[in-house]
């Protein structure tokens, strides 16, 4: 097993790493803390029902 920085896997799907920031996958909002990004993601309504 070799650790590859390019193959860095994200544990949480609530946010994405953007350099040193955490981007909410819902609103694409950038946060400095992953907790803030997770809270931001949690604040959005769950997308499960599709219109129509
Ligand atoms: Zn958000």
C-alpha cells in the first residue's frame, strides 16, 4: 500500500476539498473548517424528492 496524495479520498461527501478550504457540495459555499462545511450541508434540505 502506497500513500498517494493525488489519491486522497474524502471521508465525508458533504464537502469537497478546495485547496485549504472546504466547499459545501450543496451550495458550493467555501468554509475554512470542515465542521462549518458539514453544518452548511446539513442546513440544506435533503434532496430526495424530485419535482414532477
Ligand atoms: Zn451549503
